[in-house]
């Protein structure tokens, strides 16, 4: 497990260095990674590095030895007002994209300095009442997310079911 994490951190560093050399005007189409697998370090790194608050992401650990497969995303302090609500919105947004794009990831744990959230694909799809793998564009995903984020009750409900 340590070997996978170390390998992934090195790979992530290389991806970040490569990303820094690209034009800031170029926008990545995340859906080029649709159908990826959690064991594909390059695809996972590219996806996660293009999601909200990627600059505060300090570690990615992939759990691929036994099913259900998952990942742990560890963030540094985000220094945000109304932190609890904002953290939940980050978790919802980022997990929605990850579950939409990566076929075999079943759970994601988001670790923040003072809080931790774990979301499963099944639970998130139930909350949306929608199969995420049927979404075909970044705009569809964003629209779905924004509809659910309108209600604080809906947001809080995800973390209680």
C-alpha cells in the first residue's frame, strides 16, 4: 500500500509539473477520462487535479487491493468562511465528478484538517436519484450538482443517510 501511495505521489508531482508548463488558457475536457479505472494513476491524477480546490490537495491514496475500490483525498486547510457548508459542497462536487468519470471507484474519503467525509457511489446516486455514469458532459454534471446545492436541507441529508 505504501508503495502504491509513494508511486502515485511521484506520478502526481510529474503531472503537476507538466500541467504547469501548459498554457493557462487551455481548458481540460475532463470527459476525455470518462470510463477510467481507479487503478489508472495518470487518469485519476488528471481528474483530481482539475477539480475544485485541487491546489489544496496534498495527498491521494488509491485503495485498489480489494473491492470495493476507493480513494482517500487529503487536503490542507482551506481557510473558508462557513466552512462546514463549503466543505460539504466540495465533497459533493468533487465526488460527483469522480464517480461519473471513474467506473470502478465505489467510495471516496475526503480528509480535511478538522473533518472527514466518506461518500459512496451508491449513496450519492440515491441522493441524486440519477445514475452518474449516464452523464455525458461537464455541463450536465455541473447542472445536476447546482440543482442539489440550492437546498441546505438536501446537502445535509446526503451526510445523514
